[in-house]
C-alpha cells in the first residue's frame, strides 16, 4: 500500500495519438489492500479516477473480472518450474525466461485457437 503513489508516478508517458503524450492514467483499479482515503485524495488531486474496492463492503464491485486476467496470467507462468521458483540471481536472466514463457503461452493459445490439436 505504501508503493501505490510511487508506482503511479513511475508510469512512463503513453505515445500513439497526435498531440502531447498521456502522462498519467485515466483510472487506477485496485483491491481492498489499497483502500485508503489518503491515497484516493492524492490520486484525485492528480486527476486520476479510482476504482478501488472498499473494506468492509460486500463483494460485487466487478473488479474481479479485471483481476482474473492478471491472476490467470500469473498461474500460466507458474506452470514453468523455473518461473515458479526463482533460481536465477540475475534479473536479466529471469526476465529472459519470463519472455520465453509468455511467448510459449501465446503460441499455445494461438495454436489451439486455430484448431490444431
């Protein structure tokens, strides 16, 4: 929770459309761990809308639909032993294996969606 504001400030500018690049995101989505009025106010002052679930309220905010994509991706990466338990000390080696793992996941999805079994 202490790293929310530095994380948002570290987002690089987004290019693509004509004009000035987008410097801040339009919306921040988070779970109950990020529920803090202080953080909501700081993000609101920067012009960033928040979609953060509140503690003590029942589920049903709809955030699980977005979160499921992230959790599914992490679960797919954990099928590779080398990524499930990190043995590499160097970050560049680990990042290379993550890129290789993501490439294999994308290839499998494409392969299965085309009907090749």
